[in-house]
């Protein structure tokens, strides 16, 4: 394997983001005790803690219907604005789902929030994986690659509306005629994130997105995706950065951290995990090549919604810091984190893990090539 950054000069410090628990049930499909709340008071305090602990971003989730342990769901754009009001530096990424959102409405919402909070809002354009959710709210369900084609048009429309006066666009899904949005966002434009692992997702990222989120995985597998995306992006005269999902369990000993992981899995809700697995595996296999997100996920992987256990940030702070450097060497620019008990564990991560990562980055300014 050739790691993407083996011959590159020192890159920016790896960034850290956390999943906003604006959806009930936490970030695992398990009946284990979780001292995590989905309410706004809990989340305001969490955002303050994350900002003070060295986190760069918070990602608000989008859900429309209950399921898989998530009975309650707050809408992400409004929720993101509340978190921005509670902080001064943290950037908040609001999830947008083409179909329910029209790009004109989304562009106006985000431009207003951008102006209100000094440019600290970003968007995560989610192409959709849950057919039942679309059916429940009366939205048409498109084939896999068509959903990504729509998302790409959605992003192109956002960027055009934010950048141009008299914006005109003729796509298969969206059309605009001489539309001018004022005020526009503060320069630079809001960052655009997206997720996925399929061919269509990676190709879309290589053309239009600032950031590409991928499910948790080993450094070797992450490097394959990074090499593919960045080669295509370079051919498109575009650049894209990579975020990797992970679930962190930092404890004094590796044995203690592994016991927590074992308890999460032992107390998993099999019915909910299998139902979630049925939906997401169908979504992953729906890509023409059959390799979208979750296509190869097993039961234990699916207990954490985005394969976060696969990134293996489970152990002592020293072990986790080393593994983060390995992910960075593979091409990760950002680590998107879930936790069991968010407030206390985000604070602990900021106090005990992030400083070690910064120390290792300073000591190892060049990534190391691996065979």
C-alpha cells in the first residue's frame, strides 16, 4: 500500500468533529446506559464543551422518522443555529436532504445563518439511504445513482445561488431563471460536505464537494478511497478533503476500553440492528458496483451507525492518538467522532487525546510510507 501523503510536506493539523446527538438513542443501537441527551439544553452544553476541548466542527443529523432506537429527532438546520448561538468558534454542519429541501430554500436558510454567525455554518448534503423514510413523507424514491445526480445538481445550485446574481441553471432536477439571492453568504462560501462510499459518491465528491465523509475503516482501506478520489479530483481541477467516521472509547487501559465495547455489542438490540442492517445494506448494494456504504458491514459494525468501531479508536489515549496519526497518513483530514457519554467523553478526549495528536504531528511532520 502507498499512503497518500507519504511524499507530501506537513499538512494541516487533523481536524476533529463530533456527531450532534439531536436524535434520541445516542450513536449506538444498544440498550447500554448512555448519559447522552438529545434535548437542546444537553446539546448547548455539549457544544460549549467541544469548543473548549479543541473540536473544530459539530455535525447535526437528519432523520424524519423514528426507528432503530431513535424515537425523537430535532430538525438539523434550526438545531444547528441554536448551537451556533451557544458558541463563538465552533463550526456547525447542518445536514440537508435533497428532495425534502429545495436548493433555493436551503441556500437562503444557510446564507442567513452564515451572516448571523460570522460564517460558521456548513452543510452536509445527504443523498438518502432509507426508502421507507421517503415513502413515509411522500417523497419520490430515486435509484441509487440518480440520487447522487440530484445531489450534485443540488450542490451546483447552492454554489451558483451563493456566488452569482441572476443565477440561471437548467438541470434534470432543478431549474433557476435569473435568480438573485441577497444577502449572499460571507466569503468564503459555506463548506459543502457529503458522504458515501460508492462509485457515484466518490465521483460526485471529486467534482463538487469540499469534504467527503466515509464510514469507519482501517487506514489501508481509507487510503484506497483517498487515492481514488484525489486522483479523480485532480483530473477535474478540483480538490476535496476527507473525513473519516469513528467511535471513540478512551480509557486508562486498553482492557477497560475493550470491555466497554464488548458491553455495547452484548447489549445491542438485535431486532433494531438487523432492521437497520437490512435497510442500509440494501442501500449499499443498490449501487451498480454493489459497494456503497455498509455493503460489507457485519452485525457488530452495524451496532454503530457508520461503522465507527472499524476505525479502532478504542484503547488508551496514547493508542488512540497513534491510530489517528495512521488515519491521517492514509489521507484523513478530519475525524468525525461518536461517543457513549458525549459531554464527559468529549471533554476527556480534548484533555487527553488531542494534545497527544498535536505532539505526534509536531514530531512527525512527514507521513511515513508503508508497504
